[in-house]
């Protein structure tokens, strides 16, 4: 009753206060009928309210992700939200795109959403483009068809000479979701390899390498090559930020597939730890090794490094 009163209030503050209380309501009463009714009311607020109210509804939707599958009238809910995409206000369209991205788990194959996101990537408004990138990443993670359809578009934008570097850095992480089939993953890996080789700036190397790792983690067959690439950067790249990224990604792959590490991998990692001038990085290398590998494998690598000529000599 109090929430209904707040939603019907003519005062913006009271409406916003009512909207942000919905996650607590969902936690207390996680019943599909109630959640369905509540989300339909939120969709009306989104459709009829101003952009601040829309942002409040977006935040509630993102906070209540685990309850989205309980929405019974998905078509009606999405229809009310989607109507805002036709607004002349680019900020309203941007919020709607983020809303659609937040709903990707329950509408992964919604073709009108796919089409709208693709079109919005060509917008001349930066806020709308960034929102479209968020939505595209969300749908790529959920839908093989969408990922396959958007991959070439994203690749062209990343490689485009007229695409600002800041936008490229936001587009690149989308490639981690191109794992739905072998050809898609292969073309994404080729592009990431090209980016790592062609753009040596620290932000570009960090974003490309991490996306490379995330993509490899979905396919066990690609992990050995990614281990070699990360170890190469850890060993040869002088930049501390790049070394730290390599260590964090090695830790991710050690947890994901410790059985794919060979002795040469752990040996190189130990060597990097012993020769690194950064004490903080040495500790992080140990954090990669100790939780993930059996003691005999680690000790064997460590002892072999201590016995190597360039250290003992």
C-alpha cells in the first residue's frame, strides 16, 4: 500500500523513494505473482516517467537480476520498456538500451532488441553508443545468434581508423563472449592477437590481453597458448601494470585448469618471481602457485630454477 501510494505521488522524490524500495520487497516476498505485478508497475514508471525515474528503475532491475525469471508477462513488460527506445532524447534511449541489456537473460533471442542494439552502435551520441556496447555485451553472452551477427560489426569498429581509442577500449571486452562456436572464437582470437601486436600502449595491451584470457577460459583447448602468451609478457614486458595483469590472468587460468599447466609453465613463473625487482609481484606469483598446484610440482619447478646456471653462477 505504501509503495503504491509513493508511485502515485506527484512528487518526484516520493516516487523515487518508492521505486528503490522494490528490491527489499522482492527479498521479503519472492513470489512470482507479486514480482510480476511489481515489475509491470516499474515498466509503467519507466515508460511514463522522466530519465531520473528511469535510472531508478534500471538500478532496481539490475539489483533484482535473480528475480527476473519470475516475471510471468515478459512480453508485456518488455513492450512497455521498449516503447522508450523511440524517444527523441538520446539519454532516454541510452537508459533503455541498458535496461534491455539487463534483461538479456530473459529475452536473449528478442529480435527487435538485437536490431535496436546493432543500430544504436552507429549513433552519433557517445552516451547512447556506450549503452549499446553494454547491451551488446550482455546479449552476446546469452545468445549465439546475436554474437555471430554482431561480431563482424564489432571487429570493424575496433579496427576502424575513425573509432576513438577510448571507444575501442570499451568495445574490445565484448570479444570475450564470442565463444559460442569454433569459427567465432577463432576470428576473435586472431583480432585480439593483432591488437596485442599492433597497439603497444599500456591500456590497449591490458584490455586486449585480459579479453584474450577470458575468451581462452571458455575453451580449454586454447589455455596452453594463452599461458605462453601471458608468461611471455610477464617475463619480457618491463611495465609493472602489464606484469600485474599477466599475473592476475595466470591466477585465473590456474584456478580454471591447473591440469593444463606443464612443468615449463611453472618453471617460467618461478623464474619471473625470483628475478623480478618488484617484491609485491613476487608475492602475487606465489599466490598463483600455492593454492592451485600440488606441492611436488611446484617444488620441482622451484628447485630446478635454483639450480639453473644463470642464478647459481
